[in-house]
């Protein structure tokens, strides 16, 4: 899985306590990067937490951060969301990219789940969840080379789904072309540097 070298899958266990993690570092390059106009972002149409359609094409003219996360995750996904919120929230309003968060959890597509995390994670207005049918989501995961696997277990009569997925974010420029891929953990300085190069 992945681009170039294999991208490791990161296990996401719900209700686990996330440890604090430093986000202070020197600027380091992304896992992969591409020159302008060389790598069109694969198209898709999904819906956000308000029921409106979302796609890379809809936001043509603005940069897009495309990430893959579990709305019900309580481990690493909130850490990445916090970092993206921090970077985007500190930018001038006119320069802020859109964040499209593709769900990796086919069971967490209800408006209640999405709006709950919008409040709990204190998401910036530029954040849009992107959910759809299992088939539609699987198509997006495949096109962006994101590995998602599910292990189902019975615990005390309850069915628990453990989701493992590639924790990654693409930076897409205003023309709809992929420019960089970040694989978790990455840092605010790294993302800021890449976004600044798009200006």
C-alpha cells in the first residue's frame, strides 16, 4: 500500500486514550511531492455533515487538504484533526484551504456522529466530512492508495469493529492537482511550508 515506499497501516482503536505528542520540529519534507500540473487528483463526489455534495472539483480555485479519518476514532485521528485545525485556523481567512476528511468508517456516516465530532474536535469552518456508501468510499480509498481493514470481534455479546487505516493527508493545489503527501506523524511547520509554496 502507498506511494513509492509502502505506507504503514496505523491501528485506530476507539475509546483509547490519546497520548500527548509534541508538534515542534524543524521543517521536514513530505513523504512524496509532485510538480505542478503533473498529477490530477482522482475525482469523487461524496456528501458532508450538512448533506451537501463535496468534491475536489467543487473547490477548484482553492487549495484542498484531503485526509482520511474515522469520525468515531478517539486515538490518533483527533490528533491529526487538531493539527489541521491549528494550521488552517492560523492562516488569513482568504488563504485558508478546504479540509476534506474522507471517512474510513462505513458505520459512522450519520449526521449525528459527524456533527458531534464537529463540536468535540472544535473543527474549523473549512472542515468538511466526506461520507458515502461503502462502495463509494472504497473507490476513493483505492484511488488515493489508502489502506483500510476491519477486524470484527465479539466482546460480552457486543460486536466491536476495529478499523486499521493509512493515516495520511494529501495537499491538492487550486487547479486540482496533487502536490504533496504527508503520512502521520507530521508537523504544523511541514504543512505550513508546503501550503506557502502553493501561493
